[in-house]
C-alpha cells in the first residue's frame, strides 16, 4: 500500500524532473509537506478541508508567521493538485482553506542619487575594487538575483551585443540587457580575471567553486560603508532599486517583469506601490492642498 511519504516523494520527483525546481525549493517543499503529513491520522488522499485547517491551526500554535503559514499551505495545495491530476483524488481540499493575510512590507530601495554615489568608485587598478564595481553593476544595472550572479560563467556574457544569459528560478534562462556602465565594468574585470576562459566562473572563489553568496554580501556591505557611510545594503536592495527606477522611468510593468524574471506579474506589481509612494511623497511636499495633512503610511 502506498504511504503518505511515498506520495510526497513522487510529488518531489515530479517537481525536480518535470518542473525542474531548484534543490533549495525542493527542500522547502519537502520540509513543509513532511510537517503536514506528520500530523495526519489517515492517508493524505482521504483528508478533507477540516484536516488541512487543523494543520493551519497547529502552525498558528507554533507561532509561525503568516508568511510561513502561507508558504506551507501553498505547498499542500500544490501537492493536492498533483494528486488531482493523477486522479488519486477527485477534489483538491486545500482550495477550500484560506491562509492568514500577511502584512506585505514594501522593499527598501536606494534613490537614484544614492545609487550613483554607491557606484562612483574611484578609478583603481586594484583587482578587488574592479571586481566590486562589476558586481554592483550586475545587481543595480541589470537587476540580477544573488544566486544568478553567483552562477554566472564568462561564456554567459555577450559584451559586444550587451547581454547576459541568466539561469533564473526554475532553471529558466532569460537574456538580460547590460548597460554601458555595466559592460565597461565587466570588460575591466575580465582584463584582470585570474582565469578568463569561457567556462570559468565570472566571479571565482576558492578552488573550483564560484564566489560564495555570503562573500558577495559582505563585500557589498563594505563598499556601502565606504561610499554611503552605512552597511545595511544587500544585493536584493539593489535589485529592488533597479526595478523601481526602471518602472519610474518607463511605466512598463511587463518589461520590468521580463527583466526580473518573474513568472507572475503579481510579484512585479509591488513596484507599482513603491512608485505610487514616491509620487504621493512628491505631492505631499509640493501641492498647496496637501500641506499640513497627516503623513501617509
């Protein structure tokens, strides 16, 4: 007889081979689904909405955040969608269960002046500074994720055409344009790269590995401390800044979605809130009818 664990493993295999999910995402699904089936008293195919609601209640009692509970429920829903397609069940019970609403914090961004100040590194022949400039340009100039920058190889660059071939989430590739400042920074870096072969890591670390995410984060913080006088900057803030400034200038949400590699435009729409927040602040500071009013949230 097939067990709950067997079904979960089949589902994870499906995500790995058919959906090509990353190892990190697979681990998250496995953790959430194991937590779910551990509390079931029956085969998961026989569970109903009440059982799933009990699962949500257990997560509440464990004081998980609303965002974590949303993620757990999303994993359970996807699992039951898989069972539905396999005709093991006739109805997805998780569709009848709602997750708690999580407060969505707007991402912090650098304004254009701060971004320019950050990237205005003094001309230097120091390899570390040249490398730092290339890293910052990839994040702010092209909006890449940390994992995407880490996994770049020299062969992924087309500096003549001004593009980089990026392996994003779900092992999906996309072409992302490189601005002239980014192209210039990358050319300078390749001139001093310790092993500038096509299959080499763009940012080599120790041995045969690329530079680690933690090392990149630390280097960005050090540059921010030197250039801006604070060290709270992180790679994703530069990606958020890229998206926000692109949307403010173009107003083209679909284009920003493509550049960021978002599968769902709803993910990109958070930047419309940031854009409105910027416009509202300008209005509050400039329009006579807006003065002496309560500050906006």
